C-alpha cells in the first residue's frame, strides 16, 4: 500500500471521519485494498473499528467507495464482515448502496446460511430457549419470528439484520438451488444476447457465461466498445459496416424480447433500444435498478418472461461510464431472477 492509502486505513480504523475526507482529498483511493485484499469499506466495519462506524462508511461511499466491491479474501466483501456484527442499520446501508446479498462463496452454503447459523450459534450455542413448532418452521418469516421471540425473552440481539438481508434478496442454499432448477426447467431464457458494451450489456454476457447459459448478439464492426476491443471470450458477432445504432436494432429484432436495466431517465442508445422494440413490435421491459426493490423486480421479470414466452432475451442498458454501478446492479437482478429467495413470506424454510 502507498503512504496515502495507509493514512486512509489508519483514519478509517480510528473512526476519524475528518481524516478520512482529508486523506481522500489528497489522493488516497476510497477503494484501496490492504495486503489481505480487504477493501476500505471492510476496514470501516471491522469488529475492532470504534464508533463512528457508519459515518465513516457514509463518508467513504460519498467519496467514491464501491459498496459492491469484493476483495480477494474469502468471501472478501464489506457486507460479509458487517453481517457478523448483527447491526441492521449497517447491513441495510451497504445493501442500499449496491452490496451483493449473495456473494460468491467457497461452499454450497450462502451468505444468509452462514449468518443465520452464526446468529443461533453465537447467541444460544444452537440450543434455542424455546423449541420451534411446525408452524415456526413453515417459512423463513415464521422462523425469524420464532428467533425474535427467543431473543425477547432472553434479552439478546434480535434478528432484524436477517430480515434486512431477506428484504434485499438474500437466499438460503436450498431455496436458491430449487428456484434455479425450476426456472431453468421452465423453458424460458435459453439464450442471452447483448451488444457487448460496458455496463449492462457486459454484465449480461458475464452472467450468462457464469451460469452456463448460451450467449451471443451483434456488436459494431471491429468489436468496438468504450473500453477497447470486445474480448474474444464473448461470443458476439460483428455486424459488418455497422455502428452502435445498427447493432442495437439487430439485437432487438433477433430476440423474443428485450430487458432494459437502467438508472434514471432513458437516453442515448438505451432510449433507442426501447424505441426499436416499439417499432418492431417486440416485448420490452424497463427496470429501474434499485437494491431495495430487487426481490419484487425479479418476480415481475419472471412473470414478464413467462407471459411473453421469452426464449432468447436481449439485455440492454447504459454504459458503466454513464451510470456508475449499472454492471453490478444488472448481474444482481439476474441472480435474483434465477436463484434468489423471491418471496421470503411465502418460501418454505429448510430444516434448522
């Protein structure tokens, strides 16, 4: 780490909001990582960091820290560290600013699985003061109500932060696997296409590759994108002699429907995509990316895909340079559609 980033780390760990602002104003990186690969926001929520933890994190985010950033240490996210401190306000702050509620883990368990287990282990050594009934196990919401009652009589930390995780789309492993299987077997979305541009387009292709779903689409002549030539690992085809507008129309025309993931007003190529869909009579759904609505949006997306029998889905949206964070928001929305706990109230809880 360079001296300025070291100064920032010391300021963060000491809980000094003023020094954090000064360090970044002099050139410290708000997304600096330490020798362990942990990002600055993770330092802010470390269990050894004194108050004010949340004001320090708010300052970092206001000055450019990325709440969705994940370092190299398993699983390397500020959210992961924060959940184990059981502070609902801090968990919600990170989720509202784009943190992924389902970071990649090195096991079949999800973040929610680990955190829920830790809650019971830390507070009761897995021996709850009241034995749950079948009704208490009927859904995740009912289970959290049972844990809440146990906490109330024992005067221990309530599971509010677990409710926050579920509200923002966190999932348990069994529900994730069941939902993914159901939706892949439903026959919808057998191929993802996009133009390969940075931002929403690139997120769609990366997500398809990660999920093993065939992908493709048309890109401008020369595989042109704002960050240079589109890498060969993306199976997009050059539209000879064309630019962005032509490939946008071609992707709309060749798909069963188009999903636009956006932030703010539609403009530029994103607006053109919607207009092409209208002119060609193709279904088009516009989603305004919002972390606190992810579960609802994922369910609405699922209904739309079934209603229009979308097999080849074109995904479009603004470039990352125009709408910061749109890449991560697009991927987490697609994750929510495919595998997340969509309706925590109605979902069946796994056996505790």
